[in-house]
C-alpha cells in the first residue's frame, strides 16, 4: 500500500483526497477523487479503531488500487467519516452500505501494520 498524508473531504456525492498547496495556504492539490456511488463496502477493524479500508468498483479509480486505506488520528474522526459515508450512500441507494469487519487473516495483519507505521511516523513528526 502506498501512503500519502493528505486531507480527505467527504460530500454527499464525492470523496476527495487532496494535499495542502505549499505555495498558497488557501488552496489544495487534488490527489484523487471518487464518487460515493462507486463505494461498494467499508472494512473496519473492531479492535484498532482509527483506520478503515474503503472498497470501490474497479472501474472508478482507473490505474489505481480498488480500495483506499484511510488512517485517522482518532477513533472519533473515523466515526465521523463512517457516519457521513453511511448517510451519503443511504441517500443515494435507500439501502445501507455494507460495513465488514476485518477477520483474522493477512488483510487485517497488513492493515494493522500499515496503521502502526503511519501512527509511528505521525508521532515522530509531532515530537
């Protein structure tokens, strides 16, 4: 998984990943975007509650992964993202978005290691 520290913006129709523009504090550089409509599932870890994996339809994100690993500084931020995505998706389809718990296995182990690496990096930059 590639990791890029960025800002994630969720609207009723899009999820946008962007970077603050170092030249101008008031602008951002677009990294990637996708429609909320293309989200197919959200993977969660019930034990480590500061990351999720957003799964997409394959053709939505051409030339990239079919999922995004999203790490949040706190469980509260993850919960806000979950709630917002759930509501936006429900408004579009009138059914609930599938939230899946990561079970024992390689996907969860890789995700937990990635979350630990990001957290360690974040803590070292804040020190």
